[in-house]
C-alpha cells in the first residue's frame, strides 16, 4: 500500500487517540483461552457479535459471518445448498465450529454445512482467528467460531414472507428468576427457491425446522449448571455437479445435546462438559446412499488464579482433559469408530499491568494414527492511557484425517487410505487495534502467515499397478502457504449513525501435482471489500452494506483433469430495516442483492438474484 493510501488511516488514528476513552463495560471472551478473560488481554484477532445488536440481512449463521474480514463463504446456489466457510485461506474443515462446547463438524465428512445452521436460539458469536489447536484440538488450524446459546432474555414471535414464496416464523419464549433462566425457540423456514443451475428453469426449494431449548440453574454462588438441546430437520433440492438441472433432493438431520457444570472449590474453579452430536444425511442423487455420524465428547477444565506467580506477578494456571468417540456408518460399509484422548495446559500471565502472555500446550493421543503435540503462545500489550492493543501470536495447528478419507465413501467409487496422518500448520499473526469507544472510532490492522504441511488431498493414478486405480487421499509432500492482512474501521460521526468498513487481502497457494510448483487455491478471493452504513435510534434500526469480491478461482470438472478458471468479480448490496411501530410491535424489511447481480461463488451454480422480504415481530414478555 502506498504512503498516500496510508495517510488518511494515520490521520484518523491520531484524531481518535486524542479523544478520551469511553467507560464501557469490558467485553469478556471465553474462546481465546477457554478461561474467561477481558478482550484487551487477548493476543489474537477477535470478533464478538451480539445477535441482539446485529442489523444485517439473513437468517443463517453464515449470513452473519460474511461480515467478518478474513472469512469467505462458498455457497453452491440458494438456500439449503452446501455452504462452506474458509478462514484466512484454510480448508473448510480447518476452522473448528462449536455450539456451547459441542464440536459441530460432521463425523462423516469432517466439515460443517452452514446451510442448515440458523441464528435462531443463538445469542452471541465469538470468532478467534489464528491457530488455537493447543486449546481446542484438531481442526482449529485457522481459528474458532464459537456459538453461544440463549439461556434467557425476551419472548417474541416473528413472521416474515417474501420473494420466491419465502416464509419464515420464529418463536422465542424465555423465563428468568433469581437462580434459574430458560429459553426455548422454534424456527421454521421454507422457500420455493430459484434455479441454481446455469441452464433450465427448475426451482430448487428448501425447508428447515429448528428447535432449541436451553437453561441455566445457579443453586449457589459457587455452582452453575447449564444445558442446551438443538434439533434440526432440513430438506433441500439441488442440482448435480455439472451446470445442468437435476431433480436431486437431500434430507439432513442434526441433534445436539450439551450439559456443563461450573463449580468453585476453595481457590480452584472447575468446569465439566458432556456433549452429544448425531447427524444423518440422506441424499437422493446419482449415487444415493445414507450416512450417519455420532460423537460423544467429555472434557474437564480446572484453573486457579495466583496473586504471586512468575516474578511476583499474577497469573492463571489451568489444566484440562478431553475424551471423544466418533462413530461413522454409511450404506455398504461396516460401522467405523475413532477414539482420541487429550490433555492440555494453559497459562495466562501478566508480567506488568499492561502486558498479558498466554501459553498453551497440548498432547493428542490418537488410537489409530500418529499422536500430535501442539503449542501456542500469544502476547498482548495495552498502551498506558490509550485504548490501543498490540498483539502477537504464534502456534502449531493440526487437522486429523476424517473417517471417510481413511476408509472411503462407498464401494466402487473411492478408496480409503488408512495410513493418512494429521495435517500440520504453523501460524503467525501480528496486529494492532485502537478502540476508544464513545462517538469516535475503532480501527484495527492484522497481518498473518500460515504454512500447511502434510495436507490431505485427493489423488488419482490412471496408470497404477494392475490398471487404473480408484481415487484416494494422500498426505501431500509439498507445502501450502497462506498470507495476507485485514484492515477494519468503525466510525460513529453522530450518535445515530455508524460507518464501518473492512478490507481483506489473501494470497493462498498449494503444491501442484507432485509438489513441483505452486498454484493459487480455489474458492478463496484475493480481495474482499465491505462498506456498511447503519442507523440506530429509538424507533429505527437499519443497515445498508456493500460488498465486493475479486480474484476468485474454481475448478471446472467438466473436463479431466479439471481446468482452473477465474470467476467474475461481483458486487453485492443488502438492506435491512427494523421500525418500532408501537411499544410491542416491530416492522421488518430486508432486500438482498439490491443490484440484482448475476454471480457465482461456486463454479456452475447460480447465486440468488434480488429478493425481498417483510414481516413483523411481536414482543409479548
């Protein structure tokens, strides 16, 4: 970036620094160290979204995450089609997705399909970018997305309708007393959809029903019990792998259960967690087959605060144990099992009032393949008298091979490779954030570098021994590299208006066949821009945002070997508004893709065109 381009940024920073810091309540983060800590002590890029304050357009978690720099979403068409998240250029299974401590990745594929994950019942989202595998284990190569359920709050009923015969109903009921809070939500979404193929006219519809129930019981000041249950039924219509119409359907079922106990015994704080996940996928396409996955996970964490620790300064020392068991079953394959156990330690140390150092160490013991050791160290410095945080983090991340990669999808189409080993990544990040609050601005800049080795990739040898062999998976001999930067700005020039913008740059390469050369990776835009204007008053809450995506590649599988193509740049505009008509009723309006842009996020699948919806919310608590 030229000096001229840096000048406005420097002037804004200096002007903001001259204003007094606001006396806002400190934001507490759980995801960064698994132990609650203030945001200004976190040595990584962190984004926290309170969904009660979110003004964007959409109904899914992926709609919210699109607004975060460094995250790209690849959706194969409209509502209900496969939706993958990539953080800072990593693979879709390199970001660990959690819901109240439940790992949401499907045991059958190792990834999370965000198409069926609605915002109903979710209160808060914490996004940590970096490589926190030393804290959270496998798949946390690029970061963590932690979804936190509602445990109380308000009661409301929302009804919206719109283009393509879209209908959405959300009911939230909450109760709260001195020692107990509970929340239940029911969400129904259906649409006739659009034609996601580039040819033909067949519409691809979608229906989703999600139920969630959760609560928190505090029998004493030292004991806290929490639970959550979530059940999703989704039916999708979609087209095949080529850009032609196909009458394919898919049924997806997800069940999440979680119970946790938080206690204090003397100087020790303890958290025990038990979670259960079950998934069922029933595609009806050219190769119909049903797959089922199940995961049981138990983890415990104990920590203690010390006033006089290293060099006489305070610190928090914690230790934890984890155990998980996965079961995978697909038609034509005997049920498969995978068991892992882990132990980890975390140290949070303050050598002086402005400095925080976090150190994490972890050992993963895998019963079927090589064990893994990971570590992470981070540093945060709060400048005296300023709301400015400087941070630096470095660590090792891993991603275990999935059961499908090790044992195959179904006979006759893919040959598993039981010899696969975990992928390994080395991450480094440095950044600075200035956040005085008040009517001023928030500005942050982060730079990152990631080196991935032993990457698991598909492999096909047409001249193998005894003739052509089935496709399989291998640990690649070369190294993938991802580096870039993220710039964020939020400015409140008036108490009722907020302007926010971000820019993300990414350069991601992977070894070509044989690891001899490097080539850019697919479905990772090189440039992402976003500008949003939000208005908030006693009666109105609205937001108009513009997004630009440039430099997106994808593979064209209409030929073999697949040809890598550049997708057209696209520009999107979305509008959302909420108006308080009377004390208990809000009017809602959303317009997505206002410019009616024709674009693709995945080659061969048309993204949704311009659509509108309107509705009403009744607050009856």
